């Protein structure tokens, strides 16, 4: 019988320093098949509700699929439900045996934040002191926890959101030892100060202006998972060395890369590398204290599979 793994157990076992190392090891392996099935329906408020199926297969190792819904209005309707919910099913790649059914909401939070933190482990300055979190949804606390775990030099975190009260709530409810977390209403000033900027929004127009980025900053873009969505402008890609979690789930698929490619602000050849390249030493991460780095977190079923496999390893040792 397949193991049932609840959300609390997912969060307990997938601490961010360990998960980042697990994801680096995962990227040393090949994923033989991974794709997504994307269904969408309009919501009454004008947003879009999405149902995703994300299968991935590592031959003779593991097979998995995440079934996930994205209902953005859940954050505002008072139901208490998160905007992203789902389940994850893991199978043995040698014989097809079902191994586990996992809480997909918790797995997604940990996987997504771990993805960004893995990128930052290669790209953010080791002496980064200030972080800006743009967005105050369910991902925000996890991205803050993940980035500060990978860069313990960070001592100040600012939180900005279109609704200031939501930023204030995140800042008030998240407590991390030795770190000051506070809301800000001045996005430009916060960007200009930040060493690490993480964005997790549903924006369709750029929030981050490239002229605001200071030398040495690292920009982590999480929210734009469709072509019409965008969190950064063309100047960001002009000024930055560009990286991503995977070419297969990013190029031609997400607005923060596809739109500046279409405008001529960048070419796909300017992408320095992805997490496969970085983990395998096939490209270099940050090369100087002054350069600006940009990491596009696009997700993908392979990352869910890697996270689920690492969780099974932790369960075996718990």
C-alpha cells in the first residue's frame, strides 16, 4: 500500500539547507520525460483558474505526477484556502509500484522555494545582507525562509505588496532569529537597497525596473509562469547575467523571458545556464561582486519528482 505523507511531515523533513543539497544532487541525473497539461477557466473576478498535471519520468528510477490547482482568488475570498492546492503521486520506476501519495500543496511550497534557493546558492553574493520579498501570498514566507537559510548573512527583509496590509501581515507573522522583517510601501527604494530580490506575484505588467537594480544584486523571479505574466522589465535582462531552473520549462513559455526575447532585449543564446548546468559545473555562477544576476524559477514536473524523491530519502532516515 502506498505511503500517505501529510503536509506537516513534508514541511518537517524538507528543511531548506538539506533540500537545496538534495536538488543539486538531483540535477546530476537525467530526466527522460517531463511535460505539463494546462487547463484554464475564467473566474468571476476576471482572474483565471488553472488545473495542471505535471508528470515526470526517470527511467528505471522513479515516476511521479503532480495534480495541482491554482485559484488566485482564494487568497481574498475569506475561505482560508491557499491559492495553490494539489496532490503528488510517486511510483517506483523499476516496476511501476505506487510508493507514496503526498500533500501537493506543501510539496509545491517547499519545491518552489527550494528551487529559488538553489539558484541563489550559485548566484547571490555570499555577503548579501538585505532581502526584498515582492508579494505577500502563501509563497512569501517560504521564499524568505529559503533565501535566508542559504544566505545567513541576510539580516534585514523588507516585504512589499500591492495591498500594504498583506505585506504587514507577513512581516508580523514570520519570525526568524536574528533577522528583522518589516513591511515597506516604497518598492523602488526597497529594490535599490536589496542584495536579493524575490518576486512571487500574479503580475502581468513589470514591477521591477532594471534601472533600480544595484550592482551585485540577485533577482529571483517566481511568479510569471505563463507568457502573459511578467514581473521584470526589459532593462532587467539587459543588465543581468541570465539563468533559469530549466530551459525546457522556461524558454518560450514564461513572460519574463519570452517577452524580452520577442522585443529583442535579449536572445536565448544569452542564457548562461540552468540548474543542470550549474550543478554539473558546466557553467559558472556569479563571477564578480558587482554583476547583477537574474534567475527565472519556472518550476516543472522534474523538480516535483526530485523533491518527492528526496522526501522519500528523508522519510527512510527519520
